[in-house]
């Protein structure tokens, strides 16, 4: 059963006039976070600070990009298995790097197909969505979406998966051995990775618009942990997203963080947005998750609280797929989706 959360806007009393350049300076100085899902400041309090409207608008400019940059997209691998076709696609990212992803669809489903973007967690990769019963129930949700008639597209986040070369072939979680005189450090901050990956997914929608077999007017998003946070960032900055599901997004109590989900709720508007959280998730206590969800003003915002910690049992998967299906089925387009 879905639990409704109150819908209300909460505006900061501080009206800040910050340029996009100022926000870029802010996010480059924050160090990398550690294992599986990045640690966040958590609190049992139900109040969340949020940037004022002007400051949030300025922050959103850091997520913009030049759509005239050539995509140079191509398919580099094709695989057929169990009635589905999976393409490994590559396109040119915002800052020149190549962005790899898997696009999969059931051959029997008629084109053009609606597509769901899948956003993995910290230290994961696009491969996480092809593994059953793993930390994010990746294979479970992917198969369910394919069976429901959707195409799915999963990218590697910056410095993850096939993009590990961007970080000198080192994983994003760096641990210095005891007594190591020259410990390795990451070359990218957590903020840089989140912002760049969000912009890469915006470019992915540009790519989907070039494909006649994809209905680019029906784009869904589903992300887990880091991907859950990025679901807020992407939906809040990308009007082409129709429906979204954020699962186990870590808490961020500082409104000054350029990746704090609460600063992107205004941009979500009236679009259907489901948040799923565990009742014992130390990375996002329920009061924080409820207060964050309450910032989404639209009547189609819902919250599901399930028994579990940050790694949730796969019981959330049917609810998430049902949510996406109900808002992204053939012929259905919600009023105000373009907002």
C-alpha cells in the first residue's frame, strides 16, 4: 500500500542571488564519499532546510548543457536473449567523454516503446541492472519493466563501470593501506560525479529522441541510492521526464549542497513522483524522508515506506513497476507533464 505524504512547499527565508559559476565553485571543493551509497548527514528531525526560489534557480543552471554538441551516437554491440534485444550504445557526453549504456527491449513489444532510465548506486554500474537479487534488486526491476512493455536504458555514472578510466582505472571508493606512503585519491568529487551523471542522462534523452523505435514523449526514471538522489536532480531539471521513482535516496540536511534533493522539488512540479524508503534506513531516517517528500507539491506525489534498511528487500519492485505503468502506459500522458 502506498502511504500518502503531505504536499507543501517550504521556502527558505534567505533569498540568495548566486550565479551558476558560484555553484560550480561550491561543488568542486567537496571530497569523495565512501562505500556503496555515499554517507549523508542524517537527523531524526522532520524539518528540512531548502534554498530560496532564486537560489534554487541559480543552482539548476549547473545542470544545463549545450544541446548543439554532436551526439556522435552509435551501437557497438548487439545481443539477443530470451526474446529481448540489448544494444550497447555510446554517445558523446557534455564534456567530451564517451558515455556507454545498455538499451534493452522485448522484440515482441510494438514500437515506438516508452523507455525507463535506470540509475544505479554508488560504486555500482549499468551491469547492476542485469544482476538478480543484488543490492538494488536490479535484475528484478529490469525484467519486470521489460515484461510490462517498456524499453530500459542504463548508463554508467561518471567514474563507474566502463568509465573507470576517467578516474585512472581506480574505483570511486579509495582506501589507503596502513602505512602506505603514497595513498591514492579520487580525481572527482561526489558532487561532480552526481552533476555530470545527471547531465549525461539528459543527453541520453536527446539520444532517445533520435530513435524512431522509442517514444521519447514517454520517459520514466527509476534510481536507487545514489541513483535515487539523481532521480530528484534529473526530474527537477529535465522537463521531458514523465514519471519517476526514487528508491532509498540518502538524506542531505544541508541546503547548501548542490546535490541536495530538496532543492530540486520545485522543478518536479505536478509530475508523478514516487519515493520509496526503508523504515530502518540509517542513511535516510523516515522523518527526513517524509519531510522531503512533503516538499513535492503535485497531487501525484506519493511515498511508500517498506520494512528494511538501506538495502531493501525486493518487495518494492512490483509497487515501483505498477507506479510507472499506471502513468506511462500506451496512450497515457498526464496533464502538466511538460511542466
